[in-house]
């Protein structure tokens, strides 16, 4: 009896004093604080120090780090030094990989998710099966595919009866990288699509069927609009993930032939971590980051234009 | 309240602008990046270390068949020195070289490390290593016992940074049975011998007896044989695109064009092990690998044949180095010196790793003379060994220049002359950058 009355009391007090309890900005800030600490330590501080580094001539191990303003950026955009030539080659490789892999990584998982969304025996098994490669690390995936695709010793050429240098020539190298990445990460996007498909009300499909809509029509009129928000998320995150590709080209093609499959991240790592040029590599990272932000912005705007902003 | 806040905001903006201005000023009068502020040299300390127990970190790149050999030496040292505990960490070479500088800077890296000879300048210029001149003088190590080329190359800007443990050179391996049944027992000695052996093997049913991967060590070997070099001795001019360079790279590509080797080879050891190929160009690191993974294969090893008009062979060496971290106090420095001196003098177990000990006194042991790599340890090889010169950042320059050219030509079908011309241009630009950076 007393307990009930005290709850009622507190409830009525909260209701009677909404200014203090509900709209105080400190309440939400207090709940956000723990995450903000983590976000600051692991995102804001590193990004800020990368910006700082990109404005200085900083070569690891040498004591001076003089301020050079935008000189690192100017050098990269001038495109005349070795660093800038190699960086834009890396950006080009990243662009090629993204253009080849992102559309497949957006479209194929959707098809897969629609298959796995149907009812059939062994559905759970297949859902797990297609997701399984995703739990492997990039090192395992890379070594596996490097062996599979070896020109002379790999099973792929032997089974297909081909003689293709999958890992050491172009354009076969790009095919290898895209296929390996697709095999590795197709399950991730599929799972996200699958969750979205399960949110599309079944009644809509039934109603559409009654109205005589065929499968294609049901897909374009119900499925796609129903998962637009998720589709936007998948498109943005897939572009970012593809543009951050590094491990596959380091392990499967080993950046061969020459350095044609060395991505932007690959060259940034080489400049900063192996070449110790922190200033230039930070500037490259900032250029890549800003490029990706712009691309993500275009994706968001594009989906808004499509009228996906319905919720 | 707002009236009170405003001046504060204005002040902070002014402070900010002032900071910006002063940083620009600072930049104007401090263009130096502080190169040349070298580490204090390590001082020689009398006798072996005794005193409070010291724990030392020892990093090396021995992740292959050579790891156990080094571990045995460290164990023997620890057993003989109760006051010192050396903890050994083996890392893949690339990882070790990326980690060592920040780790030493933070005081959590190695006190002692093994580095490749061509890496000494890179880490000396960036103040990770300490000069060892006083130490080697005090220890009475004057190079007399060492292979001269390996010893002489451990110096950067007048200071010694490395004490050679071993050296390794490009070698040829051959399948004893395959060559015997073709009627041309190994080793291959020169270009004619190579042509004859390949022809005999091919007519004996082995279509592609010598697989050519994009091995830059093979390129450097051939470059020396055709009379060229990567850089001038001062490390200021890139010369890899010379006529000799083009001939060397063209020879490698020719083996593929003539069908002696398939194209797109990245792993030449496996076909050698399973009998698809009968000749192999590889470093001595292949010795423990062949012993372990192809125990049934009968094979021989010898110096790489002289293909070009003069002898020459790629060479590199593992060197003991001391980092700045080892000099944190007198005891640690003394213990580190004791370790390097003892292991260097007692390096006989290292023979099992497949390399050639740098010390003549170890090479004279029966154990070494009966090892496979004894065939590689001739005065003739030592005389023509082509070590990479001491150039800071040499590995980054290499990967953007001649290593890439070899990959482009051997795998990508790019014309050797064009690939090397671009490589030379790139290497020259990077050399200029390094020399400008370090003054």
C-alpha cells in the first residue's frame, strides 16, 4: 500500500514539474556521456590529430615537426611528386574496385535475401551458410583465395580447365578481388536486407496479388519502397567498405602486377607506416575521408530525390 | 549573463587568431625537421655484465626455419648468464620494421634487434639505433674475423650501426635426379651451361624446368652480372635503368617468352619440390624449408650461375643492432652489449638456419663445412657480393622503383626498358626527397 502510493507520488511529481525532469538538457547529456567519452577518445581525437598531422611536416623518428600549412595537400593536388602520382594511382585503383564491387554487393545480397526470405526446408541452414564466410578474418580469406586462384597450382584453373593468371594480371586481378570480396561479405548485406524484408507487411503482398500484380510489379511497388531506408544504408556502407579495401589486395594479388592493384589505403599505409611520412599520409587520409563523405552525401540526397524519405 | 559572456568569447577568438599567427611565425623560423640530431653512441663497458637481474627484449625477423636456431642461441645465453634474461620475439620482417621505431620511442620495443643490412641507414637516420663504434673497439671486434663486404657495409655517415651475424646470397638449387637423368649434372656454371641444361631437361620431358618469379633479388644478381648497379655508391643517383638493368630484366622475361618458365609465377618453390621444375633461384632460406617440407627430394645448392659477362650476386646480411632503448641506464646498456658479444662469438647453432655465419671462425667449424650452404661461402662469392647501399628509406624506394619494375615486366608484360626507365625516375625523385629531408 505504501509502496504504491510512493510510486504514484513520484509519478505525479514528475508530471507536475515537467520543466525540471523532462526538458532539462542535462538528462539526455548525462545518458550520452559514456558514449561521448568513447566517441571522443576513439574518433574525435584521432581525426583531430590526423588533421593536425596533415598540416605539419612530420616524419617519424625525426625530432622536428614544423608547421607547413596546406603544403602536404598542395603537393598531393599538384600531382607532380612521386607520392602524389602513387596516391592518385591508388585512388584510381580504389575507384575501379568500388565501381566493380559495390553494385554487385548491393544487388546480389538483395536477391539472396529474397530467396532466403521464402519458406523452404533447410532455410535456417542456408541463412547460416551464406553468412558463414563473413566471420572469417581478412587474413584467412586472403590466403584461401590466393591459393584457390594460383595460376598453376590453384583448383580454380584446374576445375575450369583454364590458364588464367588470376592474381598477377589485369583485368583478371580485379575479377579475383571482386569475387573474393563478394564471397566474403555477401552474407552481411543479406542479413540486413533479410531483416528489412521481414518488416514489410505481408498484407500488402496479398492485396497486390488480389489486384493482379505480378512478381516484378510486387517487387517494384512493395518490396523496394518498403526497404528504401535500409537500401540507402546498405548503399552508403557498401561504398565506404569497398573504398576502404586493403587486405584483399595486400594478400590475394599482393598489389601485383607492379603496383596496379594497390588501393589508396594500401598506399597510405605504405607511406605512413612503412615510409614514416605521417604528414603526407594524414593528408591522403583526409582527402579519402572527405571524398567518402561527399559520396555518402550524394547517396543520401539521391535517395531523398527518389522519395524514400517517407518515414 | 550574455553581456558577461561576450568579452570572453572575443578574447578566445583573439587568442585563437594569435595562436595561428604565432604558429605561422614559428613555421617561418623553424623549417628544420631536426635531422642529423643523432643518438649518443653506445659506450663500451668492461667485461661481462653482473649485477641486478636485467630483462632485455630482443626482436628479430626469424619467423621461418631459422627461428628455432636463434631461440636455441638465446636459451644458451640465458643459461650461461643468470643475471640477464633475454626475451626473444620473432616478427615477420615487414611487421617488425613498422613496429620497431614507435615501440622504441615509447620504451616498449626491443633493446637488441636483428635488422637486415640495408635497413640500418633507415633506422639510424631516424634515431632508433645507436652507433656501436666504441663498443666494437672495446670488444676488440675489428672486422678481421668478418666477411669484409658485410662488415664494411654496416656503416652509415661514418658511424657503425651493425655487427653482422651472417650473410646470404642468391643461390641456385637443382634436382639431382632430374639433372642426372638428363645427362647434365649440376651445378650450372654459366650462360652456356644454363642453355645446355635447360635444353637437356626439356628434351628429357620436363617442358618448363626453371620457373621465374618476379624476384627482385634475382634481378639485382643479374644487374651486377651485366655490369650495372642500383645506385651510385653515395646514394644520390639512381642507375637501375641502365643498359645493364634492361639486359638483366630482359633475361628474366626471355625465360618466360621462350617457354622455359610459365608466366605469372609467384611461388617457384612448390613446383621445384614436386618435380614440375628442376631448377630454382632462391635465397638460402630455402634450405631449411626444403629439408623440412621435401625430405624425399634430392637436391644440390651452389652459387647462382654467371649469366652475364662478369660475376656478381645479390647479398644481404642479418645484423645485431642496439636501440636507443638499450641505453636507458648503465646496467641495461652493459647487459645488451654482453648479449650481442656472446651470441656473435657463439653463433655456431645459427648454421642450422641455412645462412652463412659472418665470422670466419664459425665458418671454419666442421659443422659449417658439412652444411649445404658451405657451397655458397666461397671467397669468390664474397668478393662479388652485391650488397644494397645504406640509403635511408631504401625499402620504400625499392618497392616504388625496381621491385615494381620487376613485377610489371615479369608478370604484367610491360617492356623492361620502359618499366625500368619509370623506376629510375621514381627512385631518383625519392632519393632527392630523402637527401633533402635529412640534409
